[in-house]
């Protein structure tokens, strides 16, 4: 067992109100344990290595955390089991009331939480505020459902009857991604808790901070201590969770290769699994569209959260009649996107999550050029004017023209601000090409035309 590090201090009450830190870019320092068990922040009981925590905007290491080992995972599951016994006996109305209080607290503190999300993730504060609003709305929605969950009464022959009842699974595991850390934690925990389950959550090691704020909020709202626990770590910690005999279900958001491994591990214990994985979604723009709307849609579908969104419409199919006009306008507007300090209100694109990911995105662009694509704008490392941001992980949003379906940039998920434009002629052609990849997460269409109803 490793000893506590000097920069991890005892937790301070309600620290997430920013009473002990600055929200100015380049000033935050991580001070408190990032594991949460039994209703409080704790150091892991075991672990074999530390991970650095970065501020993407500046490239600074803002702290470290110890990855949780098998003993810590077991303690977190035990904590969840104990809390589950009390929580599962509450009525749906009682659970809903507590979840409504959690939603209220998040809504009240949305700005503080959004700032922390921006510091650790890099997305603009403008977007982070929207994420936090969606988070409390999600919890509020499932709070409303909690009291209405019921079974069925079935009349049988001879005057007898049968009935069904819904029972919670037990301890559920949530494994989150780094692009929407707080929001994904809410998406996974709200339905689980509403149905009477407990949860152990493992965030991405790249974004370990904000989920602990959610754990504190749940405790403050009134859930039993230990109902929502947080363990930090990478693949090894995730493996301990998936293989734990007392875990009833696993929910994962992330890459296809990792999702495949999680499904394999969970299968050994016959655990149900929910996976939300990668994408290479098509966006089909017909010549009869409202061009202004189509351009706005393409910009959002490619550059939201620096392009680090699994359902982004990165294959933009444009009908040949408007290809030139669309391309000209989308390039113009892309070049006007303000890149820089994500904590500034007028910034619309912050940094990528870390340097390895920045290099990965740049390598995709380089390969696209080698395969014949044309860089119409962007696609280069970006250095903001502010000196404190010079080591941040920025890239200028990129648009690729002259793309073909067999290019790597069109077939593979880049997970960065890179748009591939592909011309098409007919609806049939567009549909066939849109469905030609192994990804099928999302899709979009811009057109005025609707098929007439058949009699």
C-alpha cells in the first residue's frame, strides 16, 4: 500500500463551492482525495501507481491521484451493498424526493460545477453550463419516474390472478468517459438510484474531479451514505469492478475496443451490460435545404466539445448542386470560431483533452492529406495569444475536402474537430454510403422534402 501524498489533504466541507480555490485558468491546484466511499472523500486502501491530473487549457499538472486496487474496489462495493439495503426499501416517492433535492442543489451551483468541469476537461464554459443544466434535468426526470415504477396485475381463468413486481438489481457499476464527465455520471446514476439500486462509479482517469462533486451532492441531498461511491483508476480498476462477484450490472461509455473487453469480462459473471461506444455518424445535406441551417448543423455536429463527441456527424454528405456554396460558407464560419481560454464566456472552442490525443488527431489529418484529401482550413496546432495557454492542447478546427469513402479520415472515428465533406448526387447513393461503415450511432438530414403518405 502506498502512503498518502503530501498534496492530498483532508477533505474540507463543501469544498466544491470553490471556497478554497480560484477558478481562474492556470491557478487551480488539486488538494483533496478523489475517491468517495461511505459518504466521504477517502484515500484508496490500496493501489500501485499515481496518475497525473492535467488542466488541458494550460498543459499543467494540477495534482495526482492513486489508482484504486482490488481491496479499495471491494470496500466500495461493500459500502454500496450496505446502503442498498436501506435505499431499496424506500418507496419510489421517497427516492424521488431525495433525487429532486439533488437536482435542486446542482441547479443552484451550476456555475461552480461548470467551472470545475472546464478546468479538468477543457471544453468551453459556455458548453459546460449547458452540460450541467442537462445533468440536473436528467436527475429531475428520473426522480419523477421513481414513484410510478410498478408491476402488473394479470387476471387468470377461474377468478385467480398473477402479479409482477419490479425489484432493483443491487450494486451497479458506472464507467464514464472524459468528454462529458459530470453529465455521464448523472445519466448513469439517476435511473439506477431512482429504481432503488446503489452505484460504484469510475470516471475516466483523464477527468477524475467533477464526479466527486456529484457524490457529495447526493450525500447532501439525503441518500444513504455509501449509496454512490467513486473509485479512481484506469483499466485495472475497471477490471476489478467488472469482475466483482457482488456487482449486478455494468454500464460503460467509451471506445469500442474497451467496450468489447468490458462485455467479455462481465459475461464471465453473467452480468447485464449497457454500452455506449464510438461513432462515425453521417450528416446528409440535400440541395433543397435551408443552407444557413445546414451550415449551423454541420458546425455543431463536428465542433461541439472540440469534436470529442461520439455521435458527431463527421461524415458530411453534401448534394453536388450546393457543394461549392456550402463549402465556402462552412469554411468561412469555421475560421471565425474563437479558440482560447475555455473559462472566458466568449470562447467557443477550448483545448483537446491531452497531448497524446492532440497528436492522434493531428496524425489523422496528416494521413488524410497523404491519401489525397485537401485541408480547406485549420488542422494545425494552435497557440493562443495568452502566454499561460502556450502549453495547452489546442488545434484549429479542420475541414477536409476532396474526401472519398475509403479514406481513413472517413472510415475511422477521429474524436476531434475534423469535418470530412463528401459530395453525392442521389438520395439512394447517399443512403447507401451513409450506412457503409461499422458505426451506426447517430445520423442527421437537412432537407425540405418529405415522402407523401401512402394510402
